[in-house]
C-alpha cells in the first residue's frame, strides 16, 4: 500500500474501488480531473477504462495515464496488446510504458526518467505485495514471499497448512495471479482439508492449460481472447 492520503486508493480490497468512485463523484462533479493509474496489468487497465467511463457519465473530462515499471501487459500476446492499446488510444488514455513510476510522494508520481506528474487521484494497481508472515512462520515460500504449496495445495513443511489463490506459489507449475485458478482451487482445497483431517488420500490440483480472458473497457464493452 502507498501512503495514506484521501486521494490514493489501492485496488484491493475491492471496496477501495467503490470508495474511489465516490471520491470522484464528490470532488469532480463539475470539473475535469487527472488520474494516475500505477500498473499496466489487467487491474490497472480496467480501472483506467472505467474511470474514463465514469467521467463521461458525469459530463467531465478525465486525463488518465497508466504508469508501468516494466512491460505493458507483460507476457501477453502482441495481437492482444495491440488491440488493448488501440482501445486505450481511442478512449484517450495515455500509457507510460517502461518509463513508469519509481515512487509516489504526496500526489506526485515520479518516473524512472526523472520526470514527475501530479494527479488528482491515484489508483495503485502495481501488483500483489506479500508480507513476511510466511517466512516468519518458517514455511517454504516462493520468490515473492507466497506460501509454497505442492500439487495438493499443501505446504511440504507443515502438512496441516493449505493455501489457494493469489497467496500461494504452486511449486509444480508457477501460475499467474488469476482469479480463474482460485475459483477452481476452492473445491480442491476444501476436499483436501477434510481428507487430511480424516486420514484419507488427497486430490491433486490440475490447472488448465488456458482460459478465456476479458478486459473490461467500460461503456458496456470488453476485449476478449
């Protein structure tokens, strides 16, 4: 999380986004505003599109810029990236790719190139950060501090500990932080916890090879592939 200011909102938990929308409606009902979105992944892009959409509904102009430290939509196929970039351009949303933010002070975003940008509202979608709770607990972790689990979603160090969703590092095959995996893991983890308590055989989690992806671009539209 960034510093505690009334105009800076982390994307998680999701109620923060409701608070961000309320902040915009309260403060910019009759005037244009600037918005900096930190992070060029799915969450940041969807926030940028929908803030632009909200501004249109309010009858004001939002100058929205997405700041990404590394590569915009990193790991995605070029065709999909290009489609998203075209839609961002059509909507008037700017992208600062590979020259993204280094740090935020007050309401200013400072970039790697040495420039700064002041924003009326800042949305932090810069990625998932992990506390050191797992390391302090002596369990095996992934590179980012996630709980390392085997194919049964179980810690090898503490077999009574199970995990699912974004907080885990799936050792058998590192997975993207995507909700589709968390949804499918919930059935497996419930079954395995009950089986563990009853001394029964555990069931492996088998992630699918691919899944449908949709970016919400606001205005009742989306980009799917």
